[in-house]
C-alpha cells in the first residue's frame, strides 16, 4: 500500500490556506491508495473546529485516516469525548507516524 502522510502541526492562517491543505489530502486520496493526516502540536486544534469543521469532515468522508495524540489533546485541554468519532486518538502517535512513514507512505508532507 502506498499513501501520503500529511502532518498538520499548526492551524492554517486563513480559509484559503485550509482549502489548500485539504486539497493536497484530497488529491492524495485520488492518486495514491490513501492518505493519513496526523494532527500534531497546534494542529490538534483542527478537531475542535478552530477552522470550519467542513474541512476535516470533507477528508474523513473521502476516506482519509485522521489521527491525533492523547498527549497533544491533553496539553491543549481537549477532552477525548470532544474529538469526532472518526478521528483516531493514539497513545503513541509518534510511533504510529514512524511506522506509517517507514512501511506505508510514498510521500510525507508537513504543514
């Protein structure tokens, strides 16, 4: 399986930037076998809807895998029950990312 790993480490500065980021994920879903979006650090705020939820919902609806880390959520005061059901919460997000990059990903894009 070849796919793209997209690392989102901050919130986009505008809706236009969010559309650009999501566009990358949507193109990856079309071209490769899939896309995994890792919400790291400040990027964890995507799950709270700091940007319009439609952006995250759009990639989830198209089949992207979206993951956030328990430690990042906790550090930002985001309760696990506030995370959308389709977003995976991992106790070892960094380990998951390394495995994904080493064994499944064709491309890694960091934002």
